[in-house]
C-alpha cells in the first residue's frame, strides 16, 4: 500500500525565509546596468527580425552591442580587485 503525502518543497516554495538576502539584492543592483543593456540588445535584435532589416536596424544593433560591452567592462572594473599580485604590468 502506498501512502499519499504532500510535497513539502512545493507547498513552501515561497516561504519568507527563501527571500533574497541583502547581499544578493546588492549584487543584482550592481549588475543592473549590464542587465538593462542586454535587454536593449535583445529588443534591437527582435525589432530587426520583425521586418526586412535596413541600415537603421543594423546601426541600432551595433549601438546596443557597444552598450552591452561598455556596461560589462564597467561592471568588471567595479568588481575587480584594485591590485593583482603576480601580474605582469
């Protein structure tokens, strides 16, 4: 005879103790410019796919890619240690 039981994880999946920590929220806030740049790139690519791409679409995608790269570089510069021992300068 098999017993019917509830799945505890599914019932308590949104329990208050499972909220993101302050550190996780700070990390998300730090990465938000890069996240928004990625969203802008996807939007530009979708707009280019909705019709026959023209030069303006290509420029929008290129600009969005540059913004993504700039946001990622800025993020790396903010999170990277200031001095790295053993690196050749």
